[in-house]
C-alpha cells in the first residue's frame, strides 16, 4: 500500500468514526461494539481501484445501511430490543471471502460478522441486504 492509498484509507477511517459509527450506534437503544477489519476493506479498494467516494459508497450500501435497517426494524418494540440486546454484543465488518447476501451474515458467541464481497450498491440491493439481515437475525432470536 503506497502513501496515496494509505491516505485514502485513513480518510475513510475518519469518515467511519465521525459519521458512520454514530449512525450505527443510534440504531439500537443499547451499546454494541463495532469492529472493522481495515485490511480487508483496503483489499477491496486495491483490487477494484476504488477512490474515497467509491469506498465510502461500497461500505455504506453493503455494510452500514443494511445493518442499521435491520437493527431499527428489530428494535422497533421492547420485545425485539430485549431479544437483540440479550443476543448480540459485537458487530464485525470484514471481506474475507466472496460471500454475498445469503452467506454474508454469521452469528456466533454474541458476534454478528458481516463478511460481504464487493456488490451492487443500487438502493434495491441495499434494501434487499437489510431485509435479509433482519430475517436472519429474527430467526436467530
């Protein structure tokens, strides 16, 4: 990773910390730990020659927006909030495989791992990911 790529990744980390992380945290009425495997995100940037805006769009549409939608849907009432709070302690975002929607979400030992490949970021597919994650979590709860 050269200096230019390091700068893009560092800028994106700031965007995540200052903008996206607060949005994620506000999607549940309880605290969750969030982890991003930055090396995995960089690999996507590098393999697809993504710039800052492309990286942000990819991350928001594939990881953040579907997660927020699922958490808000589940936490719409006290029963869902209590169920999710008792089940989930951490969310991990990574990209280690070529997983897409149906295999991208794994829950083990209180950790939701979102391991999603580079994907279409159209609103339809973003909503589809959110709906699928919601159903996956509801089944586990």
